[in-house]
C-alpha cells in the first residue's frame, strides 16, 4: 500500500478540529476517519498487476541525442485504472537537470512519472524522454506501477519485471572533420593527379606534359609514339589492409578532460575507419587488453560505420595491463600481407617499456605501424602556469613527463614507427592526416 500527499493533507486538516475541540476523542475520531477512507480507497483501486504493459524503445541511439521510451498500459481489471507509472531507467539515461554550462555537480535524477487513466479493457500510452549521458548498454529491469483509488488518497503498487536495453553509440563528434579529409582524398585519387612516383602508387593514366611536372614521370615510349612529351599520372593504391587496435587496458581508463582516453581512441578509430573505407581500403578493428573485447571484420562498405559504432559502444576499460604480445599475435594471424597497423594507446614510458616497444619493432618489420596517443591537456596547463612555488614544482613535473614522451616518441620513430600524439579533440583529425600522408607517399 502507498499513500499520497492527499492523505497527509487530510491528516493535517485534523489539527483544525483538535484546536476547536482539544480532547483526545477528537484525535482518535479523526485518525479513524482517515484510516477508514484510506482502506476504502485501497479496496476500490484497480489491481496494479491486472495490466498488460508493453515498452517501445529504439535499439540504439547516439550519445547526446534525445529519444523516448513509450509505455503502453492496458487495463485488464473490471475497475477504472488510475495509475502512476515509472519506468526504472538508470540516472545516466535521463536528461541532466543542470543548467547548460553549470559548474554544479549533477543532482539526483529521477525517471519522470506518467499519470495514466484507463477504463476496463482500454489502454493508455505515455512517453518518457531520454537523453543518455554515457556510452554503452543501458538496461531497465522493471516497470513500477501504483494504482490509486477513486479518492486519490492511497493505492496499491507493484513492480512488473520487464527487461529492456538501449545501446548508446559513440557520439562521433569527429564526423565534422570527414568532409575536408574526403576532399583531400579525392584530390589524391585522380581528380588532381598525384605526381610523386613511389613504390606504393598505381599507374592511372597518361597526359601531356605541363610546366612543373616531375620529369621522372615522363613516359619516353609514349612520348616517342606521340611525338610529344607525355607523363604518367599515379593514384594511391586501393584495397590495402588497415587494422586498428584500440587499447582497452588499464591506461585507457585515465581521465582526460570530461572523458577517458578510451573515448578519444574510439573517436579516432571511427574517423580513420570511415576515411580508409572511403579510400577503398579494407578495414578491421579490434579492441584488446588481454583478450579480444570487440572485433569488426568483413563489414560492407556502406555498413562499416554502424558496425564499428555498435561493436565499440559497450567497450569499457579493463583494469589490467595490456598483453602486447597477444596484440602482435592477433595482427600476425589477421594480416598475412603488408598492412597499416594503428595502435590507439598511450606513449607513457612505463607502458612502452613494459612490452610495447618490442612489439612495434617486430610489427614494423612487416607492416607500416602508427602509434596514436591522447595527450593530457592538464599537463600542458601545468607547464605554462608558474605563478607560485607549488605551480613551479608542478610545471617541473609536467616538463619531465613531456621529455619522457618525447624520448619515447624518438625511440619509436627510430624503429620505423609513426607517432601521433594530440589533444583529445585533435587526435582524430591528426590521425586521419597521417593516414592520408602515408597513402600519398605510397607507404601503405
């Protein structure tokens, strides 16, 4: 049984009668009246279990995009249903109650309650607005329903088991960088012919020589046949293999601004995957720490992005050290030919010394390896802020950390590895630019 604010107000109204007739009998009589009315209201209320409930919720939604959960309640009892229904979504699925840009912490968030009225045999429908604030699978285990009596003083309530799931996909805010990179890709792909010849480019066509062309591109046989200087044009090779490895180990849980390193790595993986797919390359993605947490392989050209987003959505950091020997084994098992291997991880000296350095050295002998890491904006702030002694010590520590990262980057580059380290928002476009530069130079 549950009582409402009306019961409280009715009980408080008895204080007036106590002031008028200040005797014990007045208190007892008013209390008895309230109890009788509450019991009568509960007895006349429809059964909260004599209902048929269905929930309609989209299979997935992108992080930060609003959606709705629709509940349809059908009254199977012989009494009119006056009910308050609550769908038990977790707080991270409900819209934030803070004003935009507010520095205050997130306050308690409760699922909106729906007030429904349905005659016997009829149904009622209500919509609950959702605005997920975290990536992953959000589950809802039950629906709570409170059936009130005709006076609205009290009622009966029950929890109806009804499991549901909403998959929240990555936001993919780096999508805004895709048009400019695709424009550069079209320029490389023959609309503006690539004139730098290297071992990694494919012959495209012949055209007449113009001032500024590389003389090494002159086709002397075609020149002799046409009695005019003719040059070859080249385009980047297609159908290359690209493997993106997202490190989900302990270091991926490090907080960077409002997210984690893993969030920035997923954004970079999505942008690079879509760009490489548009370039005609075959893309594979794995999320790995000590086991494969997610894998995307063999996706169609049009279905790569949704497949990647769906596979990476439920991935969470594991508080384990990444097994880099296992990463190398996965790459060797999947990539028999030369490929571009992108490791989205960190270049902290301790992590690199723990096994990453030896692994990338082995992979670089057969593949083109790129190590992409998220830089910490807090370190940059510490390096540039020195207004007191404490900040000076922090700046010294930040400088030492930066020097350690620079030394690690130099060691990796000596082994033929490309290193990309950028701020969370800049990592996806920086990695895409590195891919385009490697493709233009014929190094894939």
